């Protein structure tokens, strides 16, 4: 009796015989908070997905242990574990969300409602970057105490919020700045009689973090002119123009992105003036004047020639390759991250040290101070700072004169 050779099953048959993949939990990473979190499926949580934020930093032993505990309970019971906690059901308001300050004041506001009112009435007065900082601070505040009455927040609760900033990996200046913004939210609420005056006074008593209590990043340095020159060799002409004007004028990149032809004012043949309507400290009532000297004028005169008054001076480049992913941005003004990402990609491709456009502002302040006859006051006017202490943080001292003095008299 002849034995038949075993028939090798096909790949399609094997795929049909496989058991359906089970819905397991995924260990996710939040880059903003540097923490791990788990999202439970809606079928296991009564129709609404629940997020569990794990303790400790991402990939830490504490975080991984909490994830294994939640994963084991979910695989065993098929539901979210009881220690996660169900989302609190807020009383429904028949007339829609409360947007009037009087309505919020009548019932006693919660922390979340205070943040909503601050976002609606006070937030538009800040610049874009400051609005982003406030949103991050209020997001972390509501993450811990969204449903708490606003008048019950004290120094103990603010300490917990600040600890969340530290665990997220923020530096010392960032933690103190975000804590200051949380205090400002409650101070605004007290000014509008949403919370008692004792609440912001109690929060103001909390001291700032000191060195060693939070990470301290290295101080930003001015970018070297040689590195800028090497990078510009691989950049389009439109990017080189705005980089050179940033280097010589000391302006912020966002101030030049919005520059139009009609905004330029001629003070003399070798000096033009630009006073942006929107800038970083406009909400503080400060004025801003940017000075363009001969080096910047050589570029600006070429760019404004033949353009209409309402046209932007600095626009994004024209790419020859139609497959380029930026081909749809030709002729549009530079955005917040377009120039920085272009420089970062270029430095990475040609193995150059990474630098950021804001370091050009540091380089302009250092050059204004270290040149012959330069003073800190002149650098302050060029930078547009209200105090000279801010200008001193931008200046990188030149050790050359000190070395010469040491050789002669040391």
C-alpha cells in the first residue's frame, strides 16, 4: 500500500485557519508629557473610550508595571480595571454651554469653567506663542482638577500641577513659567469676581523652583557665521535672503514673516525702519522698531522691486522638482516652522551641526556688543528689549580682547 506524500497547505488556507487577533491594549507614549497611557476600547467601557495615564515617565519601571497590571485585568475580565475610574458625569445644562460670566459666577465655577472663560475673554490678547504656553498649562491643570471648585485650589494643588510639569521633562524656566501662568489664570478670575481674592494671594505665596529642582538646559549660544555660510550654500536663494536679514537686523523670525512692502519706512538713504503691528510684547503695550542697515538694504531693495505694496517681502522658494512636497507653497509667506525645518533637514543631510533661526538673533546681539565701540545699550535698542538684563542673556562675550590683555599684562 503506497503512502501518499503529505499535502502542503496553501498560504490562503493557513490564513483562514488563524484565530482572529485579540484586541489587546497598546502602551502609548505622550511626547508632550513624556508619560505612558492606555486607551481602553469603547465596548469595554460602556460605549466610551477611557484613557488611563500611567504613573512615572515613559518606559520607566513604574510605568511598565502599571501597564502590565491594567493589561492583565483587561485580558482576564474584558473590561477596564476599577482603579482607572469612570469619567465624571457633569450635570447637563439645558440652555447649552455657559458662556456668560454672570452665569458662571451664579453657580460657582469649576476649574475647567475658569479656564474656558480665560480662553474666551483673555487669551486673544496674547501672542501666538504665549497662547500655546497658556493652553498647555491649563490642559495640565484640568487634567488633575477639571471638576474641582475653583475656590478650593490652593498651594497643595498647585504643587501637584507643578510636579506634573517637572515629570513631563520641562526645564527650570519652563516649570516656573507655566506655574506663573496658572497663577495668572486665577488672578484674572479674581479680578472678575469668579473666585475670592484669597485664592490668587494663596497661590502667589508659592515660591519658584530653584536650580537642582528641575532640569536646567544649556544656555543658547549665538550661531557661528561660518556655520551659517556653510548651511546657506545648500539652501535656496529665498531662504538665504531672510537668513541674512535676520542676522544683520536682529529681528525675530515671526516679525519678518509678516513684513509687507508697504510696512517699510525710509528714515534715510542707508536706514529703513519697520514697526510691526503684531509682535511678542504687543500685549504689554511695548512698541517695536526694527532697523535695517546697508547690508539688509542690499537685499530688501532687490526683493521689493516690482512688487505691490500689499505683497509680502519674504516668500517661500520655487522648487524646480515637481515631486517636491513643498511645491504647493511656492510664493506664500514663510510659516512658523517652515524655515526652521528647512534648516534642520539641510544640516542633517550634509552632516552639519544643527542650529535654529532664533540663534541668529543671539548672533546679532553678540556682534553689536563685541564690535569696536559697541555697548550693551546699543544691543538693547537693536534687539528691542525693555530691560538690559534681557539683552545680556542674548550676548555671547568675545574672549579675544581679554586674551590680548592677559598676554600683555598678565
